[in-house]
């Protein structure tokens, strides 16, 4: 399935199926991580990207990219996911009703090759482990390592976005219809979390991505130790942690509430959207005030964990 992205501030707002945190979200995560890399790791990251640059012919969705190779790399996986058949690696559709005591296996098939031009099987949890395996393998070419690093930078962002770890037969909130402030047309919950809320926040404070990353770094500095206290690579735990936030905040603060559905692989997007539309949910200042601190915390946590992971892997 399909997730929309945190679209760039100056990028046109569009509604085609796409990515995870949009441009700003991914860039901010990378910039927060950069501030916590050791000197050696920071140099290793830059050297890898310098050795195998992103194909200049690749059409980059994010036009406003900070002048930092890690932030530039952070959105590459969205630009290439249809060509690379890796779309399903960006999320895991854990049903809303599931709790962390159950196995993730039903929603996360083993990583495999593309067959008949279809997407490669897998999910964000095992995709992170898979790419980490490549990055750790010193017998790999610099090109393989650079690609693995680009995936990891991106997936560490996506896995901390609540709707990349949760599903209500609605493709991670994509098949919903919600009034967002006074906008002319309704939006979907995934797009609202991808970019609409953060876009509103950045515009309100007139902040660039580097300035916002710096402010989050300061605000959440005392949370670094706790966020990185577990194993450096713990994508399963991160997915469950973020799934719980989806339930308590992303879906949980909607008024009126969207009922928790019984998982149905045959659900139809348009039907699900109609059901939500009939609830006449509006997101305004109250939800914004509840969601934004959580988005900020997720971005900071993702950046901290990315730094810890790279410091442990590229020394
Ligand atoms: Zn993504």
C-alpha cells in the first residue's frame, strides 16, 4: 500500500499516493541525527555518499533540500520506491486493535525479491534489519553501502510516524476524509500527519527545516539518553511504541472517534473513506495542540535513534 509524504513547504500540495513523513519530516530527522553523530561517523557518512552520489538524473520530489548530504539522502527512498519495488518497506499495517503482545509476522512477510514486477515483500521492521545487514557487511561495494544507508535514514523516520505502524482498513489513514481547519476540501488523516500539521507549525513560526531541527534538538536534549537507552537497532520495539501513539493520539484524539475496525484485507478504500466522511470529523486548533508536541517528540526520537544506530554501525 501507499502512504503520502510530508510534502515540502514550497511544494504544491497534491494528493497522489506517495510516501511517509514528507520532505520536512525526513530532513528534520536527518538534521537532528547529524548533530549527534561522532566526528568519525559523520565523516564516514559523508564519504559514503561522496563515493556514490545520487543519480543526478533522478527526479527528486523534494526540491527544497538542506545543504547536508544526510538530509538530502533522507528522501531518496521515496523517489525510488516504485522503481526499486520497495513501496511496502515503508510501513507495517498493524491493526489498531493489535497489542504488542502479539507477533508482528502476519503483517510483515519475510524480505524477498520482486516477482513478476510486483513489490518486494517485507515491511519496515525487517527492511531496516535487512539494510542494516548490508551496511554492516564490509565486503559490500561502497555503492551497496550508500544505498543501504539511504534506506536506513529514511526508514528510521517513517517508523516513528504513527500511521506507518497502524491501520484501520484505511491504508494507514489514507482512506479517510476529514475537514482540516477551513480548507476547501477534506483531507485524509495520513496526509494531515505527513505534512499538513508540521507545515502549519513551520509556517506559523516561519522556520526552515534546519532551524526547526535545531529547536527540537534543544527542546528534547534531555530525552536523548532515554530515547537511545535500548539496543541501537530495535525496529520491532519502535514500531509497537509508535503504534500505541497512533491509538492514543492520532486516532485517539479525533472527535467524533473513528470506530476500531476488525481487520479486513478485502476492505475498499472508497467505502472506508465514505464511512469516515459520514462522521464529519474536523481537525482544528484543539487537535493541532494535542498532535504537534507528539510529532515533535517523534521527529526528535527518530533523529536521536538514527544517530545512535549510525554511531554504532559506522565507526
Ligand atoms: Zn517512506
